C-alpha cells in the first residue's frame, strides 16, 4: 500500500512537473511570438516610410527631368522668335501667334496673297522652322487697298530632333 501510495505521489509529482514545464514552454513561446509581432509592426512601419520616400524620390526625379528639359529648350523660343522675324517678307505683318509643343500657328495680314506664298517659301527654307501649311488666306478690301488675312501652321525644329537626324 505504501509503495502504491508512494508511486501515486511520484506519478502526481511527475505529471505536475511535466505540466509546469509545458506551461513554461508555452509562456516562453508566447513571449517570443509577441516580440516577433512587435518587430513585424515596426518593420511594416519602416517599409511604409521607405515607400513614402521612394514616391517622394520619384516625384523629385520627375521634377528634375522637367527642369532639365526646360533648361535644354530655353534657347529654342529665342530661335523661334528670331527665325520668324527673319523669315517675314516685306509687307507681311503678324497679328497673333500660338504655340502648342512644336506646332506654331501664325495669324497675320499681308499686302497680297503672293506675300503669304513668299512667307511659306522662306519658312520652308529655314533651318529652325519646317512644314508650313496654309489654313486660311482671305482677301478683303479696305477702302482702295486690298489685303490678305492669313493663318499659317508650321513646326519648330528642336535641337533634339536635329541631333537625332544628324546621328542617323
């Protein structure tokens, strides 16, 4: 009986030791899981911050590219106005000008439609202007004088296009 009672007590002690050992291992694993979860949250926060910095970097690079493009094209407007002034034949006067990208629309008044033709030939011979096209030429009488109101489209040749054609 005593040995049975002693073995029963020994079994309870072994079971209790095993139970406490497992409880301790489970608590240790839970603390490790909690630490891992907090590290994951911190890493996700860092990843979100890095993504924000990447987006900011991309925006800054896009701005830098636009600024570089504007710096490269800055002399082109000077060439455009200079070339238009050089190519205007006598008796042709501009009343308006619109530019959209490299497309330029000139509006003006000429002493005759022949003067508009001269403008077209001079634009065609220009190194900074190309593809002249007449949209409208309308001859009107203003007292004893006649005049031709016109709208002409042309394209501005940029340095990049010029460099691309020269390299081919």
